């Protein structure tokens, strides 16, 4: 994975406001990186990860799991199948953490205030 991914994620975060769209775009972005076959975001439900948005072809044998923490509480996990820099994945997990919290709350359903 490259720092270009962070630049593209920054653009996604500036242009998208819906949590579901941010998370879908993030997993698609990750799979566009060389060496990454699949990416997903898991929300924590009763302390267990439940897969939310994902993209690509799963290859669980090479799965990297990175905790997603919002204000000191684990709210989910970023899952990536393939080869990726763990430090970069941790940065991405931090950047999308508030969207994971919101996405978990709506459970992927459209929400209208």
C-alpha cells in the first residue's frame, strides 16, 4: 500500500458525508492497491465482529485485522486480505473510526433524521 491511498482517502472524507458511503469507498480504495485482494469493515456487536461493507475476493489465509478505536473504545475492525503495511492500515482505521461508529449504529441501513 502507498501513501497515495491516504491522499485518496482524504479526498473521500472531504467529499462524502454519509458513513455508509465513506466505508464502502474506503474498502474499494483498499482493494485498488497492489497486493490487496479484499477489504472489509466489521462492526462490533455484543463484543463480536460482524462484517459490514466489503469489496473484492476474500482470501482469509492472508487476512490482516486492525482494531478500529473511537475515543478509546473499540468499535470495529478493518480487515484486509493480502499484503499491506500495518502502520498505514492503522492510520486508515483511525481516520474512519467515527464513520464506523455511525455505520454500526445504523447497521448499514439508510438513515433519515
